[in-house]
C-alpha cells in the first residue's frame, strides 16, 4: 500500500450517497481507503459496512447496537483526524455542519453532499475553508458539473445554469399539484435518492437550495445563477462564459460519477461500473427556463439566499418540517411552499450570524413551521367539517 | 499602445473566415492589432481592408491591382516575420501549407482554419510545431469546442465526438441524393461558409476531414473520434472522459466565437457582437450517430487518415476536383464520393512523405480525379444518348 492512497472518512455512510461512495471506493482498492465510517441510526447496515471495509474509526448514535472493534469517535474528531485526507459529508439535514467546520479547520478536504451545510452556514463555512486553505469539493451532480466545466478557465463566467429534471409533476397544473400524494411524490423519474431530497425535487426546492450552494461554492452572484428544466437529466449543468461560449457536463444520471470525480480530482479514472453514454439511446435533450409560478420554492430560496443572515437556515428548516408534514399527510404538496413562505415572513433576520445563532434560527423555524401547519391543518379540518355539516 | 497587444497576420483575409476574423479584431482595438493581410485574387476587398486596418505588410496574387503603401512580402515571409505574434491561416486549399510551416519554424503561434494543412501534411506540421515549440490553435468550431472542453483536464479522454449539422440533405434517400443540384447544395441550413466547405458539409466530407484534423491536433487515435449528427448546430463537439463524464461546448453557430477564442486564449473576452444563448429559443437538441451508408465520405476520409502517407492529400485533392465538377454540373452529388473513392483506389501510397511528395500526390490526384470524372461523364453521356436513341 503506497502513501498515495487517499484516506477517506464517510459521514452518513448508510444513506444513499454514503452507500454509493462505498461502491466507488470498492472499485479502487489501490487508490482509496476507508479509514472512518459514521452513520446515525441504521446500526445493522453500518455494522456490515464496518466489517467489510475495516476502518480504524467509526461513529454512530446507535453505538450500543454495533459489534465492531474499531475506535469510537465523534464525527468532529473523525473529520479532523490526522489520518483522514478527505471527508465525505453526506449526513442528513444539519448534522454535517459541525463536522464540516471541524474538517475545514484541520485543513482537511471536504467532499460535500449535504446541501444544508452551505445553505445554512455558507458564509462561515467558506470563511473557515479560506482561512485554513481547505478545499470544498462538490458531490451534488449539478455542482460537480459546474466545477468540471470551470476547470482550466481563468475568467469568471457570466452565468451558471443548474439543470433540473423538473420532477414527476412538472407538467401538472396548479390544481393537479394540490392533489399530489406522498406515494406519487416519492417516485422520482430519474434519480434514486432519499425521501426528503425526492420531495424537494418535486417542489423544485432542491434547485433553490442548489442556487444557494452554487452561490457559496463558486462565489457567484445570485442573479447569475439560473435554473433550466431538462427532463432527461443527461446534462447536469452548464456554465456560460463572457464570450458567449457555454460548457456543459453530461453523463447518464448516476451519482457515483460526481462522487468519484471528487475522489479522483483532478484525475479521471475508468470505472467499469460507470456506463458510458450511448447516443443510440438518447433521442433528444430538451431545455426550458423554469416556471416559478407553479413552482415558487426556488424563488423563495433565491430570496432567502440574497437576504442572507439566518434566512437560508430558516428556509431549510421550514422546508424540512413541511416535507415531513406532507409525507405524514398533514398538509398538501402545494402547502409546502406556503409553509416555508409564511415561516420566512415571520422571521426576524440576524445578519452575519454565529453558528449558535444559525442553529437557534433553525430551532425557531421548526417550531414556527410546525405551529403554522398545525393552524393550517386545523383550518382545513374546520372547513372540511363545515362542508360535512352542510 | 501597450506591448501586450497581440499582433496578428491574416492569410486569406478576404475569405469568410478572414472577414470574420477582422470583425473580431475590430472589436478589441486595445488587445489585437492587424500587422499583415494576405489574400489571393479579391484585390478590391483586400485594398479596402488594407486601408481600414493599415497593416505594415501585405501579400496578394493581384499585387498590381492594389494601391497600398505597405510592404509587400510573400505569405511565408509574413508568417515568420518577427513582428507577428499569431498567424491566422484561413487560405483556401493547400495554399496555407507552406506559410504554416514557415510560421511554426519561426516559433509563431498559428490559428488554423484551413483544413487542408493538417489533412494533407499533419505529420510534418505537428513535427515542426513540436520541434520549434510553436502552438497550433484550432479555429474550426468543432476543434475549438474540443480544445475548450480539454482545458484543465490532465488525463487523455476516451472519445471525441465531432458534431455535424448533417447538412441540408441528411434525411434524403440515396436516389434523392443523386438528384441534388448545386443550387440546393449551396444553401446550408446553419452556417454561412465558402462554396467548397458548403458542399463538403452536404456530403459530410467536411466531417471526414475534421476527423483527420482532430487526429493530429489532439494526437488522438482515429477509432476514438466519432461523428454525431446534431441538426441544431448548438453543441459544437463533445469530449468523453475515461470516467464516463462528457463535456460539450455550446453557442449559437457563429464562427466569430471560435476565431475570438483562438485570439483571446486562455482568456475569454465579452464581445457585444457575439450573442448569448437564449434558452427560450431552443426547443430541443438532437443527436444521432452518422449514417455512413448514405454518406460514405467520412468513411473514406477515416480510411485515408488511418492509411496515412500521401492518402489524405489524395483524398483532399480528389474531393476538391469532384466538388468543382459537381458545381459545374459535370457529375452528380453522389458521384463526389465515387470519384474520391476511385482516386484513392488508384493511388500508390508513399509512407512518411516529404512536403514535395505530398504536393506531387496532390497534383497526381487532381489529374486522376479529373480523368476519372471525364470518363464518368462520357459514360453518362453515352448512356443518356443510348436512351435518347431508343
């Protein structure tokens, strides 16, 4: 084993991205080595992963259920451990925030899949990365595409185009959207993802969050970041340069590719499990600007991003609550945007917030969104009862 | 005027590429300066260009008709002149060969638009560029696209995809193709180009020549260079990397963009005359592998390229003769490929040819193609007379 093996820690190894990251690492035993795995509650899968990859360190909130001889450390200690070269942050929600900061402060490279880290605390995260000369590499397919297209370019681009499949309901009318059920919304036409991300993909909130992420990752103004509906999900994003030339990155939709690129960067490695594009199977590629009337979430996200401070954290938290309420059939699909909007409306912003203030805003937003949706739900019940009484 | 102004010589300034190059240079008076113009017979336009751009040097085969005070030099002397930083070679046919070699031997950067230079003498040209550490920058939209996509990449790609509009007749049947008239063939749906290039675009011979060019420019094996029919001409070519990721370069079809990129490289300059892509105006982008049964020219070119030696020069010369005969209504549209094929069949190849041997093969091929088509024409006449006599 040479010293040029990259030593990887995966935070969130039992999630969709974590599992695919392990699949990539498995393909390159002479280039990549897992030295730490961390997961939340899925003890059975984590234990199996630990036994297969034999990392030195691990972390789990279900420690007691795991039979493994490795060293148990906090996610922060893993992320900043001297034996780790690169930390894949693929935890759900805000759990990745503190370990990401720990990794960056220790000068570790962070391969980032958790949207919330940059959306909630972009200013702090980018400042720490810059202070400690630590790199943040995107794993999201869209940001990976933009990053790939920016390679070798010296001048700031003019616009970034984030592509969106549009989700399963992009052609639905307003009233059809109101009737969407959790079962329908969990069927994504292209990407296999976690539940939260799949719903965010249907409301286009995921693109809104990605606009905020792109703003921080590429230090790019919000007004230059646009969303293009591209149902085939072959073009993963585009960059337009000042001279009118654009570059696009394409591939079959397979998250293992952007994961692998973050691990192989700046090199590219052939991986027999990653299929090459077959032009006989591609009919046409379509593009259209997104419709923010039927899908207001990206607009809310862009506004929250522009206002900055604690607004983006509030957006994130309110969306998380609203998606959960939708999945529990407490609110409708179109209510998700309304709950987020109302929570933002009620928020008292804090400019240049500390991490504590961001987490406080997150807690406030969860409470507020829950309260709002409860009121909303009661109002719906009341109306429905009125109808029944008639 | 600072010393960082790039001093440009244009060989072929009155042609389509030459005129568009001047249009680009005009937009950047603080970055680019024309120091030499050379053209063949269009004395009136050259004189107007000389008077407008006031270059120090010029060249023309119609010297006597030009009233201009600048220094008259040969194209070779212009191309290797110490005051020239970059030579745009946009001459027709093989005229650019000797000046390109002169420029490279003097260490000048060559921005290459003339396909024939690399097709006829790729091995010599690339060897001289490498010996004298001189750069060759592509101006063809396809090769510029590939070059742009390769920026910042460390690893050799897996495949290069040259896109082709398919020309005006891509959906024609074999028998419809045989009936195509010069008038129809000169109407290209997308690009405004010279007559020869427009016909080559209809037979797809231009793609065949571009495959050979790409082979030399990017030292890439022939079998890794593929042709994709893309009728909208928005994606100008694509590069597929070893990991399955592809990059594409896109823009409105406007030759001024690749010309400008060769002049601004590695920077990108905003040019108010170059329009930005408007996604509201793009419906869909289509791609399909090319059909070499109805369009055999790319196959002929690939074979000639692979065989090497003097075959590519013979391909070029035979095609030039055949296109001219087609434009003069001596042969049919589908005869172009046949004449080229037969000329290649009769050729005695010379491996590792000298420039003289290449030029001799060119002369032989012209004579052979003319003779073949004359025989062909007589045969057609004889058959047609037989029909009339019946």
